[in-house]
């Protein structure tokens, strides 16, 4: 829903009944592009795409003016420029986006301590405990939108409902710069006409399986016997879809949220067959993953390697670490072993990625001897230097002279915001 261009936007009247709708989903509008426009006000109202022009780059995000041409996040840049040849392309500045994200989240936490950060640009809020002090949920949502705009210059869309699923649906429909409240008593009336793709977890294959049963709308899912759903999509998916279609979602807003994985990958401008260049790229990616893990005091239990070849064949391999770690060198060693096991050589590589999995926000085990102690101390020191003087102040010797992406690529973090 968040990729729409705003032409189907729905917003609530001021008189809407919001009693019992205490969950808010706040989603920043075209976040990266909106931050860029703060520095480029002359581009307001024009089609703007954030991303890299070269090679096989993809769209990070786009303004709603560009989306009206069919441009969407993760679309190949070449395709986006075919659809919208007059678009202005701006290079991403991820440090700036993180700074604005922190400012936005701080506004949320001034309203309620019950904030679940989903990504760099969206969050759930439970405002049940804030009503006595700040007013009704809809009033709190309006106040939030005003505060975000006043303190950052950015706009956001907010969905207000009794469940997380409905609140997220509503925020998508309110885009851009809107507020949509779903009164609990009207939840089913709101849900039932929607297409089955509106249900969380329904992708192309699931939609195809459901369509074979003649199921087209949420009402169809709600009314079909659960046994038929089970035969079509399996027990767990059937139960979840049936519950959601009937307006039931018991999930609470969780203030502590640990990512399931952390990863970085790069798509090369030209296919790479040189194992040495690919191994240097692995070192860069593993170092970035380790830095992100240390930033949140998180340990990885396993490491995954992802390769996509020139024919678009994609393979993934995973290796469990002897001990949970957030040391980039340990992550690199594991990914390098997987890489060499695959025997990459003459077969050109289009994309390579490293991902830390089985994450745990626990403490390092206190053994008599820590084989990673020296690397951990060195990398922690580098973290401090980079935080103070910038990312480029310290670089592994094997990467000197090679700027990020010189292996010819466009980097994608594990969970990009848009």
C-alpha cells in the first residue's frame, strides 16, 4: 500500500469515532526523498528519484510525482528513467537519513514510551496510556503530525485502529500526508471489500493459490471454511489469514525489537569473475555488518553468503559460528569459507551479500581465552574513530585505493528505508 502514488488517498473527518482505536502506525512520506528536498526546495513538486544513476542501480525511493509515472522502490534505475525520463536523480545520503530518523523517533517518544520502531521511517505507537494527558487517539495523531512537521520539516501519514494490522493498512491508504482512523466497530466493513493482497503475508504465490479457489477479496477469505484455506496454503498461513480477514490481530506494540538478521549486499555494474575482487568486497561487507552489530550490542550466531550470477541464478549458504560474535573479521572468515566452498571462478557474479543471522542481544561468553579479543579491540577502536572523524578515516589495508562500490556496485543495506 505504501508504494501508491496518492491518487487513492483516504483520510478521516475530524468527527470520526476513535474510541478504542489506540494503536497508531506512523509512516514517513517518501522519507529519503523528503529529507533531500529540505536541501533542494527548488525541486518541490517535481519528480525526484533517490538512487545512483550508474549501471544496475535501483531506486531507493521516489517522490509521489515520480510514483505517478509508475516508479517504485527497488525498481532498476534504468527502468525508472524509462518510465519517467524527466526525473531528477539525487544520490542517497544515509547518514543524513539516520539523523532525521532519530529526530522523528524522539518526537514519538515524547508522546508515549510504548514505541515499536519498525524501520528507519516507520513505527507503531500504543497511546492507550497517553489519552488522559493528551486526548483521544485521533487528537494525538494530529498533534504528532504537527510536531513532526514543526521539528523536522517532514510530513508523515498515520493510521489509527484497534490492531497493528489495521493501523498499518490505514497509514498506507492515507498517504501522502494524511490521517485515517478505522473505528473498531467499522473494522470489518473497512476490511471486507479489500483485495486479498491487502492481507499481511499474501504475495504472488499465495495470491495465486487463493485465486484458484475463487477467492478475490478479504470477505472471501473470512467466509471460506478454514479447512479449504488449509488445503490451499497450509495450516499456519491459513489460520493467520483467516484471523486477519476477520479483524483479529492480538499482537501488542513491543518496545524491544531485535532484528532477525543484519546484512549488506552489492549489485555490480558489470559482472565480476575475479575472485580476488570478490573477496575484497566480502571483507568490506562483513566489516559493515560487524559494525552494525556492535552498534546495538548484538551477536550473530551464524553467517549467510548470497551470490547472484550473471544468469540471475541465486544461491545462499549459511554457516554457524563456533561462538556468537559481532567481530567483522570473524564474519568475514565465515563468509569467505562459504565463498570458496562454492568454487566461484569463471562464473561471473552479479551480486554478492553477507548477512548475520540468529541474532541475540546477549553478553559475550566469558571464556579463559577469547580468540577474537585482538580483533574485537581493534574494531571497537575503529568504531570510535569513525564516529568521531567519519567513515573514511580508517580502512582495511586491502581496501585502500578502492572506494566503496569500486568492484562496480550499488550497495543495499539489509533493510533499506524509503
